[in-house]
């Protein structure tokens, strides 16, 4: 007839996964199924420049406090726009702020996950005149919303990969953020933190957890893990869904997933 037909093609070639990657995917899918709830995750191999695992990673979800890493990156983008030399960043943070010193706010936000500090830094960034949406779009993460905290996890992983690889902000700014993400607190032993004692000497572990237990349930973790010549970004979030779950099951599943990843990557 005259109806014709549509031809749909992928914009980029479909990635072939190795047998080890397929086995990891099976293990993770099984862990998530046993835990109940709904799971979103992405794992990037930065050395190989490939996606190791992806589960609903293009869907926008609530990322809780993990959004504070992009907020920190935007802070340094705003300082760069204001003309602060990269070599002067540490002293500038110690001497400037908007009622609170930027150095204190940044530490409280990234290390202690303080909500007031995050709000103050967002206000400072907006007052600086930085176009937040345009900056995130330029960085390749247009769907990351630092105000609602909704974002696709592949966007979060992309920003964290760019942070580690030095793509978006100066080396000095990058190091300040990574140092804060690496600072140890007692709760860092849980979730993806179960990887810490398994890593060899000289390894790097930079993470930010996300937790909400009031009104809604969100349990997640995002980390950059490096050792020897390897570097990975891991982002895992669990939420309630039709299959019943709870915060303990979600935390346990993230920890089991971290161990499954280690068996794959070590």
C-alpha cells in the first residue's frame, strides 16, 4: 500500500559486552531482584572508556545528597567565571563567602553532607551569575537538576568521570573536591565503602552517599574507585516499588553489589 514504514537505528553502535561483564550483570540483577524495590545503576570503566553495566540509568531519579558533587563542581565553575586564578582557589575559599566561608561550606556539604551548607553554596553560585543549566549542558549533563536533585544516573556518572579525568574544572579545583570526597567518616565503611579494606595500598576511593528515609525512601551511593592503572565510576540507587523492600535491604544489596563488582574487576 501507500502507508510506508519507519526505520529506527541506534545513534551510536551498540556495545558488545564481554562474558565477564555479562556475568557481572547477571549477578547484580539477581542481587537487586532479591532485595526488592526498584534499582538504577551504572558502572563505567574509565580506563577502557566503556560502560560495564547499566540498569535504567537514563531515567531521571532522585539522587539525594549525591547531587552535592555537581554542586561543588558548579561552585568552582562560578569562581572561574569570576576570574579567580586556579592557584589562588584554596586561599580564596578561606577568605570569601556569603555569611559563611566557602571553605567551611564546601567541607560541610561534601564530608558532613550538611543541607544548610548545600543551600548556601547554591545561593552563592546563583548570585555569582553562573548559568547553571547552560554549564551542566556544556558538560554533557543537561538533565541533571541540582535544585530538584532529580537526574539520570548516567548523567551523574558522566560528571564524576569528568571530575576525575579533569575535563570540566581546573586541576586545583578537581583536587579540592576529590580530597573532600576521600575524607574518611565512620559511615564510609558501609554501602560501596565495603570496598575500602579490599583495595591495595595507594588506591583511591572517592564517594558520596545519598539517603532519604522521611516521606520517601532513597538509598544510594556513588564512588570513583582507582587502583593500579584501573579507574571506575560506580553509581547505585535503590527505591521502593511494587516488590516490598526497606532501607536495610537496599543497603545490603549495595554492599553485595560492591563485592560482586570487586570479584569482576580485581
